[in-house]
């Protein structure tokens, strides 16, 4: 039985988060963050979750879950979407997967599924309750309850490392309530390819013998900037398997989308994905965020 212990500090009703300590409820609007304690068995993490609730929000206002990049700057991602939230009327929830709580790429981008995600074994598989991926659905339930929001599903925007987290969330946690998701400019991907070892494919992982039918049926938009094509980006992984996906993010995003589309066609599965190259854009998360909001809510 999961036990979720929630403590709330600094609930904001405007953008001055340091001076507002109001209770988060159905009347809350503006910016703030909560301290969210996720506890199960001997596993416990406390996350800061940044939010923004527009003034005209109602019980049916849609919820957008935002996953930050490698800098772990959830507040900046939240802030980048505030204008779009006001214009298009959606709630922003941006969990902070800090280095302290979720160290290295194993803890965040790879979902903490394995102790060492680059060398998965049965013995190094973490309990599912310890996956960082397992925190997402309870966060949705928490905000629904606190805000008295009636949404039965939520949307996701993940950029860069957040896009890695987001697409692996769909793969490892298929029984989710995501209605639409933007996977934006991941540095590299886990292809649903049983011939390629995890984390670049699914070989030697618990995904190896899992069906991809639900994965392909999701409403997924793969997004990348037109000029996000620098093969020498310091945050871009290069090795034999990563470079087989392409040498830069535009190539890798294109190849990931095309491979998934081909696999869905071969298996005769529904494929509800689209591919979008953002014109005149590089790897900037602000412009990527704004474009994703338009695609999801306009």
C-alpha cells in the first residue's frame, strides 16, 4: 500500500513565492510551489513541485505536467509557460527532479529503473515504487484532489532530458492517464528495438518482451528545433549506439519517429504520433515550451 505524505510550504497566489504561504485549494491562483513527500515502504523522496494556476481556471481546466532538462530548473520551465497558461487556460505542474534526490542520468532521464541504466541486469532492477517514473501519476492525483479538478487525464511536455524521461515514462508505465504528450528535442532515445541493448533499445531490459501497442496508440508529438543540429553540443551523448540514432538532435528525433512509425505499420498497430520541426528554433527550452503549448491547447 502506497502512503503519500504531503507537506505544503510557500503556496503562492502570485509570482512572489517567498512571501506567500496560503493553502493550495480550488481557489488558489498564480505561481507557487509545494513540498511533496512521496513515501512507500523504505523509499522516501521530497520534491519541490512548481505550479501556475491561471485566474480563469475552473474545475475542468486541463493540467500540463512539465519535465525539465538537465539543469533541473523546474521553476524556469514553469515560468516559460505562464503567458501561454493565461492565454490558453491550462494549469502548469512542474516537478523538480533534483540532483540530490535523483542523481545522474540514471536517477532522472532513465527513470531510476535500474541501478545502472547503461548496464541493466535482473539483479540491478530497482523496485517499481523506487522509479522516478512512478511519482508522476500520484502527483496528478494530488493536484486533482487539492484543486478539486475533475480532469480524468493530463498532458505532458518534456524537453531535452525531460523528453528522455517523458518517452520512457510512456514505455515503462503504460497504464497512465496521459492524453497527449510532446517529446521535445531529446538528446537520444530508447528505441522500441529488441535487437539493440538498453538503454538505446529494449534488449536485456524488462521492455524486451513487452508489446508496443499502447505506446504507439498514445497521442505523441515528437518535436525538435530546425537548428538543433549541433553534433558537438556538450550535453549530447556520443558512443556507438547513440550515434547510430544520428549525430545530432534533428537526426535522432527524425529517426526515432520514423522507426516507431515503421514498427507500428509492421505490427498493424494504431499509430497516433505526429512529427514537428519547429522553424527557426534551436535548443532553447522557452521557445520549445511556447510552441508545445500551442500544439497542445490551441
